[in-house]
């Protein structure tokens, strides 16, 4: 009886502790949401804090975004296009590479996988200069492809899919070959559906990384019409004045696609990360 009571007490303590941690994690988001409802003059006077007149909260900043901030929606569209294409291409090619490294025994497989792991340890800042030189030679500066192509085959995604594919039943492959299926047919019709949890988990991770990517688009993109949201919002902070009307409310709007992406793939997220992390 005492052990059960102790267990219940421990469960309550853990739940309360987790609730406090969640509130701490959500506090910046809550403050951002409240600040987006405040006039810019009020933000300049008191800053982002709880010491303000709650009666002044309104939707004027959002009304301004939807009616007058044309550049903002251009940045938003650019981010959506780049993120969507990056997610699709990255999942397609990275899953194929990871699958091949896991299930096929070919010469140089271990060496190739070693290169993948080695690239994981190389900071992206070291690769930026040669990548940028390649984009200049290919005439892809200030274009969608210039931002997307270097992110199509992500080493972390290849590693993740390889680990997940190691747990796939090879008996299904043998049965499919007996039935006359091609290797591409085995992958797309049998194995790829089984990799659904890993695809969902990696879609969230790749989407989040692409959506928040700031450094590489900043280097490649030149014109205001091609800017992504992180770059566009950063341009609102200048030595001559800060456009808080668009900056704060626009920052809140950037959260929406990530929330939708997570809601859509959340049932695969935990399963994919857990399975992909223990196989091998």
C-alpha cells in the first residue's frame, strides 16, 4: 500500500515538474503572441514585458500585415516554396541513399558510409565558401535552386534512414524478387511504405531546419523579392528605425507552418526517432 502511494506521489511530482518545464518553454512564445497585439509605440515605451496596458491589445499589426505589408508575403511564399521542395527532395534522395547503404552489400559501402559520418562532423561554415563558388559557376545565385540544391541530400538524413532501414525485414525483398519485382519496385512499393515513421520524423526535422535557415539563404539570395522570412524579418531591424508592426506579428505568423507540419506528422515523429535511433 505504501509503495503504491509512493508511486502515485512520484507520478504527481513528475507531472507537476513537467508542467513547469512546459510553461517555461512556452513563456517566450506567449510573450511574443501578446507583444504582437500591442501597438509599436507601446513596445518602444515598455519593451516586451508584462508591464503594459492590457486594454491597448488589438489586431492592428495583423491587419497591417494582411493589407499593406506586400514584401512580407513575398518572403513568406519564398520560404514555403523552398521548404516544401527541400523536404520532398531531401526525403526522396536521402531515403534512397540510406536504404542502399543498409540493405545492399556492394564494394565501398562502408567507406561511403564513413564519408557520410565524417561530413556530419564538418561545420557548415567550412563548406559555405566552396558551395558558394559552385553556385556562382552554375549561375544559381539569387535563385530557389541555389538555396535548395546544397540541402537536397543531407548527411544527417542519410544516416537516419540508414539506421532505420537496417531494421527492415529482408525477407520481403527476397519474396518480391521471386515474384519478379524490380529493385525500384521493391523500394517504392514495399520498403518505402514501411519507412513511413522515419519519413514523418525527418520531414519535421528537415522542414524545421529549412524554414529557419538563415545563413545560407543570406549568402545566396540578393534581391528583396527573393528573400526568405528569416532574412526579410532581419531587414526590418535597421540603425534608422525598427518596424515592429511587421516584425513581431510576422514572427508569430512564421510559427503557423511548423505547427501544421508537426500536427500532420506527429504520429510518426516519436516512433521514427525511437526506431531510427536504436537500429544498427
